[in-house]
């Protein structure tokens, strides 16, 4: 799950990246949120819980 909060343009964004594998990351700030989004996307392709069974396909 990726949760991003940016109520308005005057607010500093925050983001949380969580996964059933135990991943629980939180960050604050525009650049860090963008980096976490990219990292979260990469994690979806690498997480053993999400990729289990894909190898056989």
C-alpha cells in the first residue's frame, strides 16, 4: 500500500509505503516522497510475497 498526503499546495507532502512482508517506510518532503514512490514501485516487482509463483509462469 502506498499512501501519499498533500492536502494543498502550501503543505509539505508525506508518504507511507507498507507491505505484508514487513516493509513500513515513511517520508516527508517533495523529493523524498518522489523517491519513495519509485522505491515502492520497484518493491512491488521484488517482494517475495508478491512475486511468489510468478517464476513458474
